[in-house]
C-alpha cells in the first residue's frame, strides 16, 4: 500500500507537510467478490454468491449479519458455513424498474476485525417487450 497524507499545522513556517506511508496490509479475510451488482430486467431471478475465507493469522467466527438499509424488499441474504469459511448468498428482490444500494455487515467475534462488509447494488430495468411476428397482409 502507498498513501500520501497532507497534514496542516499552525506553524507559520510549515503550514502543510506531506507524509508518505508505505507497507504491507494484512486482511482479516478474503472476500470474493467484495461488491455485488445486480443488473437485469424486473422479474428475472438474480442470485450471487460471495465467499468469505478467514486469514489464518486472524481466525474469527461470524456472530451475525446486518443488512443496511433494513429495507428487505430490495435484497435478502443467507450465510452458510463451509470447511474453508462461509458462503453468503444474496438474492435480488426488487420487483420493478429502479435501483438501490446497500450493504451486508458480517459481525465477528474478533477484536481485530469486528465487522466485514459486502456492498450490494441493484440496477433493475423493464423487461424487453417481445415483438410478435407480423403476418403479411391477406390479399383480396
């Protein structure tokens, strides 16, 4: 990771100082994918699965899940334990044209990684209208 931070001070000679930080960053878990996007016609069943694999350096258990916003008409989720972690299944529930954005928080028993987040977005559009074949005009 490389980051630059500008620090502002009240020192008249050095009003701003740039600090550069560099170093490895450990993750608590590998989450794949980190972001779920549903895009499709209204009424189409859309489900995506997210895998959560804990980093062996930071073992944890998932105590519970929270969905934000709490509007459960947008999407729902279920968490299943696997030998290597968990699978989070997310299903779009949005019934008509429109969009939404939310997050699922996985609350853990770890002091290092208290909560993990998966973002969810929906971009739902009207289903395509099927064109019926046009019959040639009947002659007289």
